[in-house]
């Protein structure tokens, strides 16, 4: 009987884990989440947000940018991030608005910054 209860509880926990996405941020200063005002702003932005990042492919900063954007993607699923290939010709990069490594371009509703 005891083993049947344990199996039932285990199956229930697995089902809850696959059904609901719970995340907790216990870091000091809530470093792994975004503020309530940022969440509210994302709720009002209905259109997709596209981010283009121009970083060296071997850069540790590239991973940091990816992790930073993932915090926002948890609250808005139509935020996309693409890294620009550093092997592209300079003319093509300048047409895209990039002049040096470390630049991030944000596009929303046909406007870019």
C-alpha cells in the first residue's frame, strides 16, 4: 500500500512538472528575473521584438547576452535573438547598422534602435 501511494505521488509530481512552468529567483536583488514594470511593458507590446547582436563568435559576452535576453523571453515568447555572422562583408554589416563588435539592434514595429 505504501509503495502504491509513493508511485501515485511520483506520477502526480511528474504530471505537475510537465503541465506547469514554475521558476523561482532566490538570488539577492532578483538578478535572474525582470521587474514588474518591465513585465507590464512587455504585456503592452503585442508585436514581435527582434534583437540582432553583433559579437565575436568566441566571445563570453555572447553567452551573457543570450542569458540576458532569455530573462525577457520567459515573459514574452515572441522575442527573437539572432547573432550576426562576423564573417559578413563590411558593406553588408554597415547596411544592417553595425560598425563594430558589441552592438545590439532592437527592432519593433518596423523601427530599429
